[in-house]
């Protein structure tokens, strides 16, 4: 009997830990993660238009190539990635943040969408040092 109770308690504790690791960073719903792939002459952001929700997460996952093709080349784990809103309206909530894969917590750049953020498409810039720049979008939904 003790063995069964111990197994049940252990299972409940482990499922609680799993729930904590899957929770969102902000109060609202978790957004689909945007992936930023970058490396030697390579920069892609997917999806190009991210769907996010008011009070929810806007998470950008950094995904560098491990090294350039040149053995003495760039270590993309340490290259800085800067994300910022493109216009003054976009910068209200997409503030400038700069991280590298090695320095970012969970290898991500995270924004919380404000509760009363206007429902529309916002532009932001992703600049990867030594690689280039793209300007994807984020659509705020309820």
C-alpha cells in the first residue's frame, strides 16, 4: 500500500514539474515560437508573420549554425542578435533587446504583449551581427 501511495505522489510531483516547465512567461496564452536561424550567409525567420495574443508571450528562439564552414570562422553561438520594433508604434512593446545564443536564457528573446495592445500587425527588425537583417511581422490577436 505504501508503495502505491509513494508511486502516486511521485507521479503527481513529476507532472507538476512538467506543467511548470511548459507554462508561459507572461500572464496570457503562450504564442507559437518564432525561430531565428542564422549562420554563414544565412538568416531566416519563421514564421514571417507570428500570431501573438494580448497579455501573451512573443518568443523568439535563437538557432545558430554551430560554426561557419571555415574552420577558423565565426562561432555563431556568440554572435549578437538584436530585435527591435521597426517604427515608433512598433517600439511601444517590441523594445530593443540584444542577446546571443550563449547569453540568452533558454536561448530565447521573450516579450510580453501588453493587455491593451492594439489588434493589428506590427513590424520588427532582426539584426544578426556579421550576417544581416530581416523585418518580419507579429500579428496581435485577442
